[in-house]
C-alpha cells in the first residue's frame, strides 16, 4: 500500500510505501514527520548522488526545530527511470559526501 506519491524537485514521481514508512519509524525522531518528508522531497536545500550507488539520490533540508534540535532531514530515494521510491529518512547533523546534483540558491 502506498502512503503517498508526489513529484520531487527533480521532476520524478516519488512514492513511500507502508513497509518503508514502518522502517523510517524505527528512528524515534521521525514520528509525526511525514509532512516534512514530503516537503524535503519537493523543496530540498540540496540533492546529492550517493557515492556508492548512482541510482540513489540524497535529498536534504535543514530544519531549525526538530524533535532532536537543529538537524538536516535526509530522505534517501532509489530512482528507476522516471520514478523513485523512498528507501529511508532520518535526521542528520551534516550533509554527507556525494556528487552535488542540485542546490537551492539563497
């Protein structure tokens, strides 16, 4: 069952299924963060390509207030053709290494 399907900043249809949502909820700080996951995918601060797998895109958005202080929300998306699916999402202190795909102009 699909929890949601939206279009990413990169123009791809991105979905989150129930199994991946349950996985994300293993990170306690992610409770009640579904809207922020969507917001990060649609309007990220930065998008990077994984150093391990070019079909994995890393979407980042900085949130000043989170359940665990100021953090980036990282949404990991596996892409296939014109679509993608969310693999995981969690809070992180910094942007990880990887090739820069897109960055928001301030």
